[in-house]
C-alpha cells in the first residue's frame, strides 16, 4: 500500500466512486447504518454547491470518500430538529471506506479536511449523524470534537444519534 493521498474527487474517477459506493453499501454490517443514496443524489456527486466531495487515494485507487453537505434546503429537517434556524449549518456525511482499508483513520483524515473547508466557507455549525449502534462512526465523530445532542428519527425512518460542533 502506498501513502494515502487526500484530495477532491475528479469527474474522471466517477466509475471508481460509484464502485466504491456500491461495494461499501453492499457489505454493510447493518443496512440501517447508511441512509442510501437516491438517484437524484447520485447525480449531485460532483456538484460542490450541494456537497463538496473529498477522496482518499492509494496510488490511483479511490479507497474512501467524504461529503460536506452545504445546501441549506437539504439540511432543513436537521436545522429545525436542532433549533438552529438563522444559522449557516453543514453536515459531513457520505463517509465510505472500502472494507480492506478500514481501521486506518481514513474517515478521520477526510473529515478533518471537511471541517477546515466548512470553517473557510463560513459555516456556523457542523453536524453529523450516525445510527446508535454504529460504534466506529460514533468514535470518529467524537474524536473530531463533535458533541452528542440527541437521538431522533430522521428522513422518515432512520434512527440517528445527532452530533454538533460550533465552528
């Protein structure tokens, strides 16, 4: 394995990106751990006004990804749940790593870069969510400095622990 490189995912890597998403989602320990992408979301993968996309590369191989959801209308439900109306809120999510690369701190490194981007863009708060039983995600979220706020059912039927950080 080469030293990993963290950078914006380019359109030329779209096939690798879609394969990464499929591989990870097809091999989840618990399907409820990830809110699956809808078709319209997959079409937004390279839209930075929706969610800037960072990747982890082992050489030319895309092995991990992270999104920073920035579109406020997409985050409306969560902004209301947290009582953050009037603030600029973003969410890191879409954190996926190929099974054979897990446990190497890849999501942690990707999200550190997303937090810097959120600050640079001028967001007030950063939120993240994970299934209450997803211990690896909870550990990473808390290590990054986000604080547990509450557990809610979101997007209709996904139970999530919600974490928040003031930027």
